[in-house]
């Protein structure tokens, strides 16, 4: 099992030490894990950034990598929160650090955190979805230094009333545009299993999006739990793998030193 989306206390929203997360991964029998701690500049426009010091991060990553090498492979990645005005800054940060893997995610739109503003509840639902997917599209269009897009449809999480989420067919054109661009740029997506924890009842992205991605020719896909605590490492991994197999995907991908490696789905 290969969990490629894990946080530690290098992320502002996670209190568990790297070692505690590694112990969790060993207990779950993971083969490889990749830490993807948060870098989110200008999350809310109040000057608060989610960031870590790369020197400390890579020092810790090297320590655990060698200490636990007989038990689990440990890779060092990042989940970078993209916004249109940040592309140069993020590019420089990634280029200057030896990450194995980079997830790009949209957590804020023009310095407004989706998590705190919860904007989907304050406008017509379709308007909220188009705003998010069109922003994501523009981020993918201007930024290239990443490997996969994280939790593509996580916008669903922020509808207080989930019954307000429009039917997939209604916003299909927006998501299709996003997926086509990802494929055209030779990037991938992740299956983020945390949607089950957030009681969405599905992974991010949902089955319809995974199917569309496959139909459009998308192949590059990683699996990540987005665990912020040890017990969620590898959460729903086998189920996600099974779903991908049923959808016709032959491989999941892992990354070392920013190079993608296909792993046949068992
Ligand atoms: Zn995220
Ligand atoms: Zn995450």
C-alpha cells in the first residue's frame, strides 16, 4: 500500500509528530508513504501562512527515512496551496527544494480561504461550483511545477447542506475542461479517501469524475488518505484500489524524486 498524502506537525493543522505518523504507517503495513505537509501562502489575506522551514523538514525526513528503512519507505513531498498571484513564489519554493512529490490544491481563492469563508453557502450553488472549477482551471493553466491535483472536488465539503450540491451533469462542462487540461499537461490527479471521513460518503474525486478522467484518456493517479492522525493512514486504500480497478485503471502511480513510477493494481 502506498499512501501519498500524509500530514505531520510540519502542517499547522496537524499535531502528530513525523515519528508518530511513521509508526502508524508501519502498524498499517504500508509499503511507501509520502509526507505532503502544507505550504499555503496568503490563505486568508490576514498575513497568516501555513508553512514550514524546509531545512528542518528535510532534516527530519532524512532521519526517519534511514531509521525506518527496513520497515517502510518514506518520501518527502508537499501539498502546495495554489492561487493565481502565487505561481512565481510557489515555483521558486519547489524548485529550491528536493521534493519527491508535489500535490497542487486550491484551498483559497484570491486570498479567501474556502474553509473559513464557506462561500458555497452564500451564493447560488452553480455559481459557487463554477467559481471554484474555473479558478482551478486558471491555476493549472499558469502553473506547471507539480505532479497531481489534490482532492479535485473538495468544494463539495463546504456545502453545509449537501443536498444543495448540483447534479454532476450540471457542472460536467467545468470539470471536463479541468480534466482535459490536466491530461494535456501530462499531470495526474489523486484519489483522496478523506471524503469518507468528512462523511461525504465518497472519495475526492467522486466516481463520475474518475470515470470521465478515464474516458478522456487520463491514466496518472495516486492514492492518498490526507491523514492528519496516525489511525487514518492508508484509510480506505484497498477499497479505492478496487474501485480504480473496476473503472478500468491498470496502474496507480508513486513518485520518487519527482519521477512517476507505475505500480500495477493488485
Ligand atoms: Zn488539501
Ligand atoms: Zn492534505
